[in-house]
């Protein structure tokens, strides 16, 4: 018997903004809830993502809502240019029956499952890794979505299987994928953050680039998405995560090791020299050695795929024991000084519109162990930090605060 999950916002059975009939809660994290709803006028399903907002002043609420609108506008613009980007339909806020203020976004409804869930099921069933041809076919839409975003000056910064959605289709139809969660994107315009708010960067350490673990490796940019996409290619070719383990310190070491790179051949897959060379460049530690954009990476990978080779097959990689982890929430937080030169040369930030949490004691230290993190109400003087509690369906999530 399935035990119904409690609805934290008590929205099921209600109508939002006079037009969205909320039918069911379909997903929940510590910081957001996704509902399935139907648009009354158009009779089309939509997804409503409601966020747990801290206690804010009226001015801070307006600032936060404005950032939601900006992100929604950006997402709408990108999705108009590329069908592989999940579409934004609306953004606003509501007050629950209990009196809680809740900002929300309305997104297109997608039938299917995320790539993370698909890969977990395939591993449990003992399915073999994909061929390079199958990998390129699966990720073509994602690479194009990132390429268009990069050309627009937008960096996703949290590319991972959990943010790649595999759409349901009829038997025999080509697999279609969409890229989710551009709420963490940064627009490289050199614009300053809103007064009183801290621009936060968020990423998942299992797919983290060296510069996300430490600013000593440089600033984040389109090349950061290149690194994550390279890791996903390796994972699909080998049947296991390229960076493995649950301890953040171990993941950081693997990501930043100049001598040992987590490429397909290194992890046991049989690939051509050309393909291995492309992956080595995609996963380079030094930014100057890495592809600058997703389009550069994907063009090189497709060229390598077209090169005849005596090694066309794939062999399963030997299993790698995961590093022991800890239960609870993994939080890594530090402050990175930002100068005007940094901003001009890299990217200005936008407040992440999902998974908001607050840490009253953010410090410039990196904790390599998992530890529970208390969430407390936000005041206008407390920096905003982002986190995601670990669950069976999610991977560790890191936060980086940039004043």
C-alpha cells in the first residue's frame, strides 16, 4: 500500500491564480515541491514548482520575486531558441492557507524520467554500457541546448543526469531528451547583485569541475558545462560515474588531479585514440587546455565518431568501490572575493530560484565530510546559501557563496 506524502503547502485540490487546478504532488526536496496541475482555459497539464521561502521583508520578497521573473524570462528566451530546453510558462507568488508566502514557477509538463533514474535502473538490471553512437544520439539535444545557452552568454553550472529528462515515446521513436533547471544559470553581463543579497553558485560534486571546487583553478564559465558533459559521456560509455564516491573531498581530488583524468579509457572502456583525446581535453584541469564551449566539444566528439577505427565495440568497465560516505546533508561553503575585473572577465550572477536554504554561519572553509546543516529563517543580513538534502534519488549538492 502506498502511503500518501504530506503536502507541505496544502495546494492539492486548490486553484492557483484562478487558472491552475492543482491535482497532485509529484516530487519534493527539502526546499521545493513540484505539483502536477491543469490550466483551466487551455486544458493542458503543467508543472508548478513551489519554493520554500525563508521569512523575508516586503522589500526582500520583491527582490527575490524579481530574480524569479528574470530567470523565467531567460528560460523562456532559451527554450524558444531550442526545443531541448524545458519551457517556462509563468512565474508569481502565492500565500498558503497557513499564511506562508510561496514563490513559484510554472513549467511545461514532461512525461518520462530523468536520466539519473534511468541509469540507476539499468545498472540494477545489469545492462551493458552504451556505444558511442548511442551516447551521441542521446545527448545531441542536450549538447545543442548548452551550445545555444553558451552563445547567449549563459552558463548552466549544474549539468548532471538528474537535470537531463528522457521523454516517454512510442516504441520505435527516437529518444528525446530535455535539459532542466536553468535556475542556477549565470548571465555573463557584469551586472551587480541586488543590494542585500548574496549571489550563490550551486553545483553537484559528482559532476563538479575543478574551478567549482576551488577558485584557484579559475572562474566558472561555459567550460564548466563542458567538463560536466564530458563526465556524463564517460559515465554512459563505462556504465558508472566518472567521479565516484560520497565524500566531497574524494570527489574534489578526482576532479582536480592533474595526473589522472577520469576518461573513458582510464575507466575501462574501449574507445579510439581520437575519442579518448576529445575526452581528455573536455576533462582537462587547466581551463586553457579545455574546450571553451559545448559546441566545440560536441563538434570534436562527432568528428571523432566518424573516424574509422579497429575498436568499435565497448567493454564493461570493472566495478569501482565507492568511497564511504556519511548520512545527512553534504554542505561545502566558502566566500570568494569578487573584483570588478573578475566580473568583467567572467560572469555576473543571478540568484538561484530553487532550493533556497539559509546558513547563518557560512565560513571560508571547505568541509570534506558530510554533516547535517540546520536551516534557519533568513534575515536581510544573513547570506543566502543553497543546499539539497541527500536522498536515494539525489546526489550530494555543494554550495558556493559569492558576495
